[in-house]
C-alpha cells in the first residue's frame, strides 16, 4: 500500500532531496515517521487508519521479539 504525502518542509527521502510543495508516495511506516517529524502531511486524511495500523503492527512485532529474545526493541513512533 502506498500513502500520498504533501511535503511541508524540504526533506531527504531514500537519499533524494524533496522540496516543499511536492507530493510523494511512501509506505505507511514511512508516512508515520514523516507525520511525526512535521515535514509532511497526509494528502488524503482517510489514509490515517492505514498509518495507525502500520504503527500498531510494528509495535506488536517489537513486543513479540522482546518476549522471544529478552532484548529491548524500539517500536515505531
């Protein structure tokens, strides 16, 4: 699944410079990080549920790995 984001402030995405005002298509987990940074916003607010689900899945996987290995994991924000 791809999430369309509007870039609010210049950023680097996968090694490429992206200017403010451009739109980019990113994964839901990348969208969560961009939203948290404030550098981009959702082009379509209905995509927020996909972003939230990506964060929930990442957190669940992190907790599963912690229980399995005993090592700490940093979940998605």
